[in-house]
């Protein structure tokens, strides 16, 4: 089964893409987490988790990124149901001017990791 993380930044009326730099930062953040899990050094809920198996490095997939953006453009309230893809949804909103999308990618990754630390 092909596994990927789909990044959804849900902002009504905005259609944007991550820059190449942001894409690499997102992948690096996920690979750092995945490496820690693979080595058995990751702590969740105060407990060091056992080493994982078959945890491969990720790389950016433009076709999955485009699919994720198309889905995000619909302002969904849940997962897409697309088979074979892992999904995380990150919501962000502002009452001010919307800035560059790039800053949200690593923020979302860190938020998901914090959730994993707290809930396992």
C-alpha cells in the first residue's frame, strides 16, 4: 500500500501551492519524525516507543500535492476517502491578511507531531 501524507491547508477562497523550499521543509520535518520512530527513540505519552519497521524516507510527490490542493479547494470538513494515502488535516484561519502558504506546512507538521506525542 502506498503511503503518503497529504497536506491540506484549508483556507476559504485561496488557491495556492507550496514553494519548492517549503515542500522540502515539510518532507524533512516528516522524515525527522519517521527516523526517530524507526530508531525507537520517539517519545509519545511519556513513553519511548519501540522501533518501527519498514519506515521509509518520504519524498514530495507533485501529483499527490496537486490532488491534495484540489481537495483543499473544496473546503472539506473531513478526509477525502482516497484509498492508499495517509491523510492529516490542518485548519488555520485569520481575521487579517492571509500571508504566504509556505509557513503553514511546517507548522502543520509540528502540530501533527505534537498530537502524536500527546495521544500516541
